[in-house]
C-alpha cells in the first residue's frame, strides 16, 4: 500500500482536539482511522473496536505509525464522546463531497432513521430520554452517504432537512424526499440550488393533496383528455409476490390552487401499486410533485430509487452492522459511531470483488491484504462508482 498519508485524515486535521494536551497519547486522526477499519472488519461497538485494534496492532503500527501503541476501547469511546458530531461529520463530508464530484451524482435520497438503542426508558419516567434520530442524504447509485444531521425525534426532520441540504451540491441532482419533507421552503431550497425535487405528497399538505387527488380522478375518468401525460406500467415477480406498478405522469398540471407556492412545480405523478401474494391482493397509490420534466421511465427510476435508502442503507445498518442493537447512550458517541458505520459501508460497497457486505466484513477481519484494498480510497480523493442496482428487492416505489 502507498505510504501517502490518508486523505481523510488530512480532513480530520481541522478538528479541534477536545482533550487536554497532556492526555493526547494517540492522535485523533489515528483513532478515527482505527475505528473505521475495525467497523469495516465487523466490530459493532467500542469494546469490539478496541479488541480488533489490539489484535491488529502490528498492522496499524505499520499503517499509521502509532508511537504510543493502539488506543484502548475506553480511549476510543471517550474521544468519540468528546468530539462534536458536527465537526466529525464536516470532515467526512468534505472528503465524501470530493468523492461525489468525481462520481458524478445524479440522485440523492433523503430520509431519517432512529437509533433505537440510544434511548433510555428509565424508572418511573426518571432519567428517560428518547433515542437519537438521524437524517441522512444517500447517493443510492454510488453507494455512499453524503450528509447526516442528528435530531431529537422524527418530527424534527422538517428542521433538519434544510440544514442537511445546505451541505450538499445540488446542481444537476434529483433529490427525493418522503412526505415529511414535502414543504414549500424545502422545495424552494432544492430548486434554488439547481436541483430537481421529487417530493411525496400526503395529507400533511391537505390542499395540495386534495387538488392532485381530484386532478387524477378527473384525468382517469376522461382518459387524460386534453392533458400532457404519459403512462408507464412495470411488472415484477419473485420472492412469492407479483407486483404491478402504474405510473401516470401529468406535465403542466391544471387546477392546483397552490401551484404558485411550490417553486417551479411542473410535474405531478401518481403511482399505483398492485401487489399479489399468497395472502391476497393489495392496492395502494401515492402522489409526487417535481420541478422537472422527464420521461415516465425516468420518474419511475427516481421514485423507486428512493427506497434504496431503506433497503441499502438503513436495513443494512440494522441487520449487518447491528446499529439498532447498539446501546451507546452518549449522544455524541452514538452519532459519530453511526457516521463511521455509514462511511465503512460506503467503502465496503465500493471495494473490488464479489461478495455480500457480511462476507466482505469477514474477509476484512481475516485478511489484512483485503482490508487494505477496502480502505485504499482513503489514500485517494475519490471512491469508485458502485455499479450494482440500487434497489435489490425494493418494496414501494
């Protein structure tokens, strides 16, 4: 492996070390690098991170120098508890944005996830606090996280999303958000940034929802007469179910009483999903608004692609990285460790060779040559673009 200093560690040099000078036996960048390599290799908590560091001390010493040896798991925990998540994330995102510039992003999916193990019930209501909620921006096609904002509950996503959007380069990107983020200010922020918003519409926007519902009811009754429209039908079969999705797209939609309040709104989409399993057939539909003009196939790809943040990020973090089972109660440590998991997942997805994420984590734990190949992008500016499909077995969309 090249002896060039880790590019991601160059970004970490900007972090103000919260420790007292006499207590800095281990460089803060080394602690972050060790944490990342350990998480890549299957460590799901601080004690496991410390154990992996001890087992691989010789390898880490060759990689990082480590004049005072490897840090203990208590030291790693204390540092990640002391560093403010905003500073930790800013360094990662500066590096990831360099990656995204090289990768040529097209779609960004934004959604929130609760770290269930980070809350405490308490006795008789004393000492209780809700689990931490993280709102993330996910480049599904490329397979990496572009941003993260911590809030104290799902209801606070509305305030977190604008903060997250301010950290992103939106020009030329399609940004998909679920109904929680269907807000006029958020739509305007994306449009002002040169992006295309695709926002799910539900009853939390009652006037817009009612207008769109009425528009499509009339359109279906009149076979879309007099409207600029396109229809696309897709069918999938597998895993014991058959699913038919029908996308109805109307450009320059008439009859939306609040259209002037939604910056650049040009397109509305209705998606009908008919799903048949052994238990029977279900039918549901959803509405979306957008400030761009594309083909029905392109809208279908963007809308269904949104669920990659559930399937390829949130589900993997819970099932493969054990995030929901983690009982880290310190807010800073929980948010910083979650960020490390997201970066680790990005590196694993971008790593060469075949194999699932659990298989690659096991290989990294057993074989330092493979681990070096996984972390090689840390020595370069950009991550490779992931070529795999965004939504293996996606559900809604």
